[in-house]
C-alpha cells in the first residue's frame, strides 16, 4: 500500500501541445480514486504517467514517499489493468497469472499459492487450464485483474477496464473490483469516461476537462455542490437541465425568468445573486427535481412546454419536453403522461436550482 502524490505534474507533446496542465493531487494510502472526463481530457495520460508509460514533462510524482519520475514501470511497485486485457494467447490462464511472478524468480510454491488465492478471489478456478481464446470477455477481464492481484503491488492502476464488456457484465464487474479493492486495501487509481462508474466506485472522483482538473471531491459532493457548469452537467445521469435566462428583481423579491419559466428565488439565493440583477444568468435543475404534479412544498410551474419523447424505463420514466429552443428532461415515477405533441405543465422547487455565471461557468449560488 502507498500514497500517490502528483505535484504540478504536466505533460506536453511536441506535436499536440499540452495534454495535462499541472495537476496537484494526493491519493491516500488505500484510497480508490477515479479519474473521469470526456475523451481527450488527459485522464489516461495522467494514469500512464503514474504507471511510467509516459514521461513527465515537469512536476514531481511520488509513490510511497519515493520520487519515481525517472523510474521504469517495473520499479514503481504498481500493477496495471488495461482495457484490452493484454493476455498472452499461447498461455493458459494459470500461466498468464504466474508469468510476472516467474520473472521475479519466486519459488514454485509461492507462485502456486498466489495464483490459487487470486483465482479463488475472482472465481476463476474452473478455467485455470483454458487458453484466452476459450474465455468470454468477462472471464478475460477477471484474468487480467488476477494478473495484477498476484503481483501484490502497492498501487493498482485501471485504464477503462470495463469498456469492452456488455452492460450487465459491466455492472457486475465494477462491483467485483470495488469489493476486491476494499478487501485488499490497496491504493487504486481508475480511469473511465463513464460517470456512472465513477460515482459508484470512487471514494473520491477527479473530474477532468481539456487537461485541467475541474474538481476533486466525493461522489455526493460533486453531485450536490459542483464548482462549475462543466462538473454540474457531466456528473449525473440523465444530465442536469440548463435554463438560460435572466434575474429580475422587484419589490416582491427576485425571480429567474427563462422562456415560459418564472421562478421565485429563496431569500438565500436572492442575496447571493445580487450582483446579477438585470443580467443574464444560467440556472440548472436535475431531472429528478422536476415533477409532473405538485409534490414539493414550494413547487412552482414550468409552463409552455409540450411533450417531445417519453422513455419508460420500468422503475422510472424519462419525460423529454420542449418549448421553442429550450429542452428539459424530467425523471418521473411511472405514471400516465400526455402524449408527444401535447402540452404538459411541470413543477420545480426553486430551492433545488443551481446558478452559474454565463461568462465563466462558475457556480454562484446553490441550494446548499
């Protein structure tokens, strides 16, 4: 086990410019940290710098208190699980698991013990004598994870390991990875573009965009208190609804107006948004905070919308509505709804609104 620390770590490519802009990040001993963001945000590059597969242009990387900038991967006490499994096709599962241990010249007895322990953890004992070509995608991924486990590293690195699995198997495998990490107590850094994976697996999440760290926090804090518009819209599925309008202040109080929506703000929101009186403003509301009926004490109507698409998912129904160029999504309990093209009145609790500066995207007022 080991702490991983990045201090002003930067990566510049001669032909592609800056990929990672000076990351400062401390990953605690035994912590599961997820790097998440869209393609090209720098998350995999950051992971590869930790692994030693990419050189660090500037900054300092330490693992277990030891500076490892110039150490090769084999000397960093890490184990990496790739998206592509990277199994040796001519070796059985048992031989794949044992290969790195043989290179370390461990005794046959210790190799056999480590292989058997990892196989038992992952439930792959019945397939130990099969070749990779005779395994399913899920079995191959378990073997790839097993190869990391047998090495007993200080740090596990996962580079989008579930991308090649079907939806059901992804859910099951992410549970297995989380369970194993807790059981082993090993520091883990996990890269994904899937924010659902990030929210369900990470002790903390690092949200990245365009080579910059946007926010580092727990899943719940990211969801409830995003620092900017990018984090707010990236975290959460379905994504947060965005309303572009303006703040109007009268003797009765402050209201936010966007299209057919006129929402009265709480006293706290009104005070924090004083600088935006009469100016453009962006509001965000999550789909689960929009209702088809008055279900909240301070419900206010969102009028002028017509039903666009209805997506019944069993446990909930996603209702997509439209008013001019404004689109909203509501996550509702299963119920009878108007048909596409018909008008619908929705309600929202203005206390659940988040507000963002239209120029910087920075959060300027929230419900918390």
